[in-house]
């Protein structure tokens, strides 16, 4: 019967591994190889699905939190009280820091249109404020300013003008950085000797007030240990017989006043 078989049959017997037995150990190896190879795509697929799910969850959480962020609350008009201190203005001495801190909620808007008070993108903050002086981890309230409006280009704290006097550092607070006629100011003094901070009153002849003003485009300054404020011009200004282009004030710490000098 062998004579009836074709030539390739006899040649196949001489091929490599023709007498090799396919043992049970070899079968196990092949089986393990097939399982390992088949599991990789599934494992990669599970990892990809898990990664995509985690990324989607993160995006959802960020999208949920963004509308309730601080900037959005500012544009909405209020900030929840107690979340953090909102410092509207500050001044720094050699020993401590004077701060104007919002009490409760502020009404926050933008001007929306240019005017004497600012440009359309300027921000307006209205509320009640506590003036505090902190030194050596001790904080004392100096005074409160009720229903006060700040108008500033940004929400950053306003830097008070620090003026050096012989007996104290005087800080000038201008809540609004622009105005049509006169920029309204408040004054606070921190005494060198005691470190005590007080709000100052302005005494102009018979008139006593907790605020004064200076002319837009100028800056309060100290000359000969006196506060110098430039007056406004216009109706009731330079035409008046009592008009003074510059007003000079002496600091009286005992009475807590800035007294106008002749």
C-alpha cells in the first residue's frame, strides 16, 4: 500500500518535529498562553472604561461647583456671611495693620456706564464695615462705618494713604477713587507711643465731621507736620471770599481731631 502513496507523504516524515509528541505539559503551556493573550484586551478595555468614567465624574463635579464660586456670587450681588473675611481696605504700620472689613453681606454691582465715578467695568461695594487694628496677635475695633459705598476698578483691598506725623501715622481712606468734584475721605491715626488706633474728625472752623475731601487729581500730603488737602474748584469754590485752594490741618491726638489751621 505504501507504493500507492505519493512522494510528498514520505518526504513529510523527514520534516522537522515529525516524531515529536504533543505532550500534556505542552498543552497546558498553550492553554495558558491563549488565556493570557485573550485577557489583555479585556483588561485594557476595563482600564479605559474606568479612566473615562473617572474623567467624566471630575468634569461633572467641576461644572457643578463653578456656578457657585466666589466670582459668580459677586456678580450675583451678595456673598454669604461668615465664609471668610472680606477686607475692603488696609494700611500697614511698623507694628501692625489697619483693616476695613465687611460686616455681613455686601451689595456688589458694576457701574455699567462711564461717569465721574468710574468706568463701566468698575465695581461698586455697599455695606457695613468694621475698622480694626491688629498688632501682636491682638485685634481691637476702632470704629464702624455703616452703609458705605466703595467704587474701585477691582475687588482687591484699597491701600490707604499712609502719612507720617511726629506723634502718629495717619491713614487716609478714600472709598471711591474718582469723583466729579471732591473725593471723600476718612482719617485714622495710630499713635507711635501707645500703638492705639483712633478715627479722626475734621474740624473746619465751626463744622466738625468724620469725613473731608480733596480735589480729584491731587494727593493728600504732609507739610510741616500738617495735613494738606487741596480744595475743589467750581461754583461755591474759588468764587467764595472764604475759598482756600489748600486747607491745612493740625493733628490733635488728645481730642482725636484734625483741626484746620489758618
